C-alpha cells in the first residue's frame, strides 16, 4: 500500500484537516502516527508474550559483538546453531557493506 500511495504522489506524513470548510488530506496514510503507534504496540505485545525477540539492526556491529561476547567468547563448547548464526550475521553484514560500496546507495 505504501508503494501504491507513493506512486499517486502521496508522500510524507499523513495529515488531514479543514480549511475554510473544505476537508483536505495530504501525505501517505501508511506514514501516520496512528499506524506507527499500532505497529509499536503490536511488537511490544508480541515481545511481552515471548513470541518474538526485540528487533535489532543487523548492520550495527555492537549487536554482533554483544552476541559474540555472550555466546562464544571464552566458551568451552559452542553449539553449531549459535556458531552458524554468528557466521551468518558476519557474512550478511560484510555482503551488505560491499553492496553499499559498489552501488553507493
């Protein structure tokens, strides 16, 4: 829906109002405070219920370092699952960084 409204030229924050008795709307309805609040409340509820982990940005090295220090550093036994997750995070990060270097996005 966001792409649909963007193609119609409805970009930016959604606002509605009235000027001289005429109603107006501006922006993209998917970019509104109500939608942001609903998504945030939904994620908080899922996290509180223990159904998902809080999201994190995969490009932040601090998260990868914290993962390494908590699960791998100075551990005598590291499960293959944890090691695979760490390797996947590192690989994905480096691939994304290289893609950014090449495309200059």
